[in-house]
C-alpha cells in the first residue's frame, strides 16, 4: 500500500512541557475549584491546566520558546515549515506569551475562559483580565455566564485561601476596570472614542493584563463588510500588538482554528469535533453523502420532511432548522423562496408562515431579529426556521437545532466555514441527553468530500480485479444470445427545407408531442454519513411533482395564442389553416395532448411540469433554418448471433474504488470466483474499512440475474441503474441482464460531425442488455446510460443510428421468424424511476417509454412548408 501524505491536525498541536517548578506555581490547590467548574468534562480541566502551565510555569517567556522546543521534536512541523525561521515568519503574535486553544463548538468554551481568568487573577500574575469578543451577541452571552459563575457560592469557597483576587467583578468598558476585574467587551468598544474605558484602564500596563480572545479565528482571517463591526474586527490584531498597551499574556479560543484551510500554528490544546462527538458531549453529525434532488423544490421537500420528523422525534422541545447562505442578498432570496414553499406545503396563511421564518443578517432591516435568537428555543416562540449568513452564525447559545442546510458552496467551501456551520447545531438540549441526538447537515452531496476531509485520511491500493463469465453453476443459466447486423453502407448529404410562413403541425397531430414517461409521486433517495462511527443511513423520500391538468395546459396555450404576435403566420393542421383571428378548436388541441400522453403510457389527465412545458414548447416553436444532415444508406446482410458465453474478461484497478467505481457481487461470491488470488483479494477488499461505502455492493444471488461473477460500474448513473436491476420487484420481471464490455461484445456504428470534421465509422457498445420473456418472445431492452442533460452532438448521433439499427434488426428478425425483439433507449438518472415502473407493468416492452434525455437528443420537430 502506498500512503498519501496528509498533515494530521493533532500532530500540529504544540506540546506544553507539563513539568514546572512548584515553587513558582501550585496547581494542585486549584483542583477543587476545577472539579466544581468543569464537573466530569476532563478536557476542560486539561485545557485550563495546559494554559496555566504555559503562562505561569516559568519555562516560556514568549511563543517562540515553545515553538523552538516543539520544532526539534516534531517531524510534522518540520514537514510544514522547512526551517524554524520560516515557522517564525508565520507567527501571528510574535514576541508575546501567546497561543490558541481549539475547543469544538458546543463543548463549554466559556468555562475554560472563565477558569483561566480566575486562576491567573488568583495567582497574582495579572491584575486584570480583558475578554474580547467579535460581537455584541457573544459579549452578552459570555457576560451572562460569567456573572452566574462568579456568583456561584460553591465555586467561591473552592478558591484557595491564598489567592490574590477572589470572586472577580464582571464588568464592561462602560466603567473603569479595576484590579481583580474581568472586563468583557466586543472588539468594537476598543475603538470607541467616547464611553469606553479601554484606553484609561489598560494603556501602559499590558504586562499585568491577561487578554482572552473569544472566537479568535476572526483575528487572523479576512473580514468582509464595511460596517463598524467589520472595521473593528479588521483592527483586532493591530490592537493586540499595539506598543501603547504592550500586552504580554494573550490567549485565543475557537472551535474553528483555521485560516481558510490552514490550521493555526500556535495551538497548545485541541479537543476536536470528532472527540466531542465520540465522548457524546455534543450531537452526532450526519451529512449528505449522496443525494438525487434535481431542483430546489425537491430539496425543499426533503428538508421539510426531515424537519417534520424531528418535530415528531423530539416532542418535548421545538426543533429548529437553520439555512446558511453566502451573503445577505442570498439570505433574502432564500427566505422568500422558503416562505413561498411553506405557504403551499403547510396550507397556512403567509402571515402565519412569516412568523415561523427568522432571517438573521447584519443588514439594518434585520438587526432587530438578532435579539430574538435568545428565545427561539422556547416552545411558545413561533420560530422554526432560521435563515442566516455563514459569517454571522456565532454566539447563538441555541440547543434545539437539528437540521442545518448550507445553501451554496460558498457558504461551505473551506475548513473554517465547514466547522463554523457544523458548530451551529452541536449543543444538546437537556431534555434529550441520551441517547445521543443527531443533527442533520443537508449539504449538496458534491461537498461531502470536504466534510470527509475533516474526518479521515485514506490509503490507496493499486491491484487489478477481474470480472469473468460464469459457465457452470446456477447462475450460468443467465447466459443468452443476441443478434447484431453486418452491412455495407454509403453516406449522402440531404439538405433541409428552408423556413416558410406556414408552420405545419400536422405531424404532431398524427404522431403526438414527444413527452416523457412520468409518475406524479416518486421515491427519491438520500444517503447520509455520520461522523461518529462513520455509519451510513439510506433514506427514501416521497417527492411530489408539480402537476398541471390538461384543461390548465389548454388554458395557457390559448392564452398564448391570443397574446402572441402572429405576424401573418399560419398554423396548419391537416387541410386546415389557422391564424390569430381564427384559432383551432380547443377539442382538437386537447386530443393532440391526450393522444401524446397515452402514447407514453400516461394515465389520467394530469401532466408533470416537465411534460406540460414540452407541450407549451411544441405550440410556441418557430422553425429555425437548418443546414445539411449526413444520412447513411445501408445494405443489410444476415443477422449475426452473439453469445454472452464468449464475453471477454474485464478488469479494473483497485485504486478506482476510491474514485467512484463500484463492484457488484453476490453472497455466493466465494463459489463464483475460481481464481485463488482473486478470491483472497476480494476478501481483503471486504475487510478494508477505508473504502467508500459505494465501492462494494453485495446482492442476493437469486436477484443478480447476470452471467458474470462481478459487475463493475463507473460513476453513480451506472451504479444506480444496476441497483435498480437487482431490486426484487424488478428482478422478478427480468429473465437475465448483462452490463456489456466497453469493447468487443456488441458494437453499433455511427457517423457524427465534430466541429468541421466528419467522423464516419465510429463505434459504441451499449451499456446494458436486459432480457424479458413475454408471450413466447424474447424482448431485449438495450440501454445506453448517460448523465442527466448530456445531449452532446455525439450522443445525438449515437441515438439516431442505434434507433435505426434496431428498427432494421427487428424487421429482419420478424421476416426470418426469429422470436426476438429489441427496444433501445438512451437513459439518465432523472428517468430511472419511470423506466423501472414501466418495466414492471410491461409498458416498456410495448414501446410506451420515453426518457427525458431522449427528448433532448431528438426534440420535437415541426414540418415546415
């Protein structure tokens, strides 16, 4: 195995030497105080002790001393910085006894800050403590907690008798800060010209002041915005380094110790998100690994279902969902879209829904909403949904968040932002301490790799594994024979007719509008991965499509007819011609729509939105001028018989299993794989916990009706299709199936134009052959799988030539009385549900099915006179 080099975050933490001179520092006498302050949260005690030893143990006078001690012992630091001089160039607060403490959000950071402040005052090492925060919200929260702790009689009694300062006053910069005080202020107050005592209270005495910075990542990351708060945060580091104050003791605290994706280089203690989850100090996090939502409406439906399930699961509280955007404008748009969706979904008035959705941004119009965060956990508060900008999500001591939705990639595209967003939902409500509750992060599945980067590193192996045909045993019965054609051909160019003023819809009236097969309610799957234990959960959602009745479609068509500027143009149906002043009869258009629906097996009188749009497009289409098309004239020879028994071996490199490839195998794989080395390799793969969950897919041998021992798929569209073939209700309808080889089994010739160049004699091998026996005829459904929307010129050519190929083949087989029939389809994941539904009830073999991709590849053509 070849290891990929990754910096493990824990290896970048600077180790404080635990050995100190007891004549200078006696930490043992503070044990009782720490026991009461921290309870059984041992990591809080460790963080406090580590900080005190660093600041007060006498071994270090500045951060550079600690770095030199660690650099010579830690190979990872040497890998990150080639020389110690380079390391020192990257120190954020040089020449100070400074450092950062990394505590996962929701693990009680405020207790650690208070403990360090009280002990440093008690030791007499400093006379005052200045706690700086990035916002008024965080300042208010910390002040409330500190006042509660400083008034705790048990804590006061546990402070050693010889402590210099006991029971500190908790103040802000509106008053003069006296010796023994803890001053909590937001960074904006530091730059107030009036009403702030910061300058009077701290100037010139910085060596006797301990500065503690909450949410310290703000000091070192770029800050956006021009308001006063943003301007002050930009000056924060400047204040800490100011010679006017000459601060010596400076600690930072954060749950997101990143400068974008780089971990801080001065962390002296880390209690990671992973540790906090495993110790059950915070909620477990599950995030989306795979999701098949194709639009905003489907995503909203899934989020709403999750929200309702949380309300059912946690009835003693009021669960909240937070949606996080990249900026204020996006937050406003998302709030409006969410309200529109909820009004329709919950069938309540807009006024009632607006009370449920709280938007929190720095915009003046939303400032009044920030104080409302204090009460959103209350059951009598109507808020259920919070829309927020990512940079403003700190300082909420909210415990009832059970779903977080990062709406765009830019709200979730760095380790800093990921950790911030995840941190919003970590706190556990007291009503549901056990079993450990779970917060769901409904991210876009394309971003899951970023989250995974916070969790695990992976190892990669490059060995080859083989798929072979089975010639004996029970599954050998799934071998079958198919026919191909051999012919000579001649290519000619045919010019299209030019545009004219009469638009002839007679062909549409005769052949119908090319709609797609549809279902109105569809099961859509989302796969979640949890950080604790790396477990997976597959969840199906019943997603409702928006639908139109035929009458509603007709209303819209005739509205368009009446308002459109026809410019003297004529719409022709058969012998009849119509104009704006002489519209076609409504019943005639209705019949075209109904006939088109029945051709693709649509029952009833409702159309899903995409089919309604196809009808609208058909009736608003004006012919565009077209050039020439290359067609092939063929001379067909006799059909050629091909057997799956002759199929060649196929192999993939094991490394591909980390890159979206999958292996499908059965529970009986040990008997179906004959080669001893290959058998051992599969055994090793099954035991390899570093492989993604999609890499290995075990199937029931009685439902895996294919004549090869292993099936390889590349990327999700192929994988999902094979999973569909193996479902019980589908497998029962199938006699056998084969995922064809990329070359050598069954090829079809086609010609296409790439730019200016004609590319004749190209070949492709369809991906799947599915055998269905019905009424003594062997039907073969031949499928080419592509991604949604892949309507390239090459695919258009493949589709055209393959359709013509199988039409010829079917005609020839019928003439020769060979009882086989071929049905060819181009298919993408957006049509899988309809494909398998039509397969199960035989609409597929009757030619009723048409996929979304096929409509893109062919389009609705209108004759033009």
